[in-house]
């Protein structure tokens, strides 16, 4: 059985840890409030831009453009995964869930190029020996449109040059304050079925090609401008949603850790008092016994 000094040292250690977890919870709560506001402003645009592109694909028919893959021509080509993880740990299962999802996907594409935003994910996949682009170095803290534009330009360049034939976006969607779900979204080439799945469009909804739809000056020119803007919008929306999910996950994890520390302190204090009481009782017994022996 541990003596009173050992228990006291353990109580001190847990109190110090509790101070850290409580501080991290408060910091995450402040960041989450700001991130939620940014997400509320971004989410409608994020969903609308995907719906608009899906609507164009539905009504345009067989479009001759390298950014489109209506007939599944990208199957079998070299893949690229743009992965958004956290820059820090201590966020519950946030980073682990993303990493596990990507590793399951890489089982069928071990030579895929990985573009990773976030230190945790980058360090993990580099140690595991995957094909990580080390020049791709972006923070996931406080996402901005400018950062999203740089990332989108890099993705468009890799796809247009033929370096990769398919780009998938892996991020965490904020379902609720207590539920964050990792997702894989096919970013390029544009795939109508993938967009329908992302937008949760019922399968029974028919595709209706609009023969009167005309692009000026040409479909190629229009989509060469539209698609980079679409990719930038989707990347920015994913960065904002992932950052919000990370802060929510970290706040929940630190709240649980603080509650566990409180529970452990309560049990240790009770144990400490019992050990101390036992020691005092023993000392009194020894004094009484010694006094009786002197009579």
C-alpha cells in the first residue's frame, strides 16, 4: 500500500496535469467560437458551389473537358490524396480517425502522392514510408482564402500536367458539437456520381440534359476559369470545417480529461485521508502501548 507521501505526490502531479487540460479546454473553446462563426459563413458557399457544379454536370451532357470524368475514365490512374490533419495532438480521435481512413484507401493505391496539411499527419505518413510530397507545407490553423488558393493552384497544376490522374480530398466534417466524421471526396476529375453522393442526392432523381445550354465563348474557356475557382472554394470550405472539427474534438477531449482528473483527485484525497488516519491511529496506539509498558 502506498504511504501518505507517495499519495500526496501523486495528487500534486494530477493537479498540475488538470491545470494544463483545463487551460487547453478554455483555449480550444475560444478558438472554437471563432471557428464556428467562420464555418457558419463558409458552409452555405461550400455546399452551394458543389451543388452548382453538380447541376452543370447534370444539364450539360457529355462535356469534352479534361476536368470532367462523367464516364469514369480516371479509373486505374495514379491517385493523389490531399489530407487535412491537425498541427497538434491531444484532440481525442480526430487525427487517428483521418489517418486510419487514409491508410485503408492507400491499401489499394500504395504509390499515391500524399499532399498533407497538418504536422501530425505529415510526420506519421513520412515515418510509415508513404509517398509524401515534402515541399507541400501548409498550416491548418486559422484557414484563409489565400492559403486555399495556393493549395488549389498546386492541385490544378499536378492534375493538368498529368502527374496525377485523380485527386481526392480527405477532411473531417463537423456533423455536430460531439460528432466529427472523416470523409473522402473526389475532387478531380469532376465526377457526377461522387458529387451526388456528397450532396446526398437521391438515386431516383433523373439526369436531364439541357440541349439549349450554350457556353460563351466556349465550354473549354468557361470551365478553365470555373473549375479552379470551384477547387479553391471546396479546399477553403474543407480547411474551415476541419479546423472547427479539430477544436471541437480537442475541447471535448480536454473536458473529459479534466473530469477524469477531478474523479481521480476525489478518490486519492479519500485514500490519503484514510492512510493518514491509519498512521495517526497507529502512532496513538504505540504511545498508549508504550505508556502501559512503563507502569
